[in-house]
């Protein structure tokens, strides 16, 4: 399980890199106007899976716990960024970011009456995030 817990964060990172830099409309919308937002997101998000994979690879109690906590924070961030806004708890900044960067992307959830709707690319991020948490937590509990 430790090997899987090390690999999953790299899968998460690969998905982010793929969807943030390779044009695949309507899965993503890489309009030139959102380059700054993508660079900011990359600088904030890309180190996270490296810390998680590194924490699991070190296989020390403190590093495994830290990796698990970081995974938990990833889930909290995902819920705060996508699911709370979908259910009506969003800031003006979230609505504007959605309008400029994600309004045209592929969605499977109902959009009517919603200011922010999670798109497929971020649903995949959410699924991988949950898998990352489960595998990291399993590696931590079996250490």
C-alpha cells in the first residue's frame, strides 16, 4: 500500500498538469486571459503532491501523519472551492473566477440556478484527492 500511496499523488499532479496546460476543450478552457490564474494555481498546488509522496516515502510516523493532514487539507480546499459554491456558498471572487475560467467547461451536474458548477476536470481532481487521502491514511495506519 505504501507504493500506491506514493504513486497516487503523482497521478493527482499529472492530472493537474495535463488539464492546466494541454488544451482539451471542453474539458478545460485554456484561454490566454487565464494564464496568470493557472500560474498562480500551479505554484500553490504542484508542491502539495510532492510533499505527500515524500512524507509517505520517508515512512516515519511524523512524515506519514503530516502527509495525511495535507491530504485532509486538500479535501477541505476542494470542498471549499467547488462543492460549497455549487450549493450556494460562494464569494464574489469565486463566482468571477468561475465566470472567466470555467463557465464553458464540461459539466455533468445541473447548472440551472447555480453561480458555480463543478466541472468534470475538477470532479476527477476530487476523486483522485479522496483516493490520495485513503491510500495515505492506510499507509499511515499500517506503518
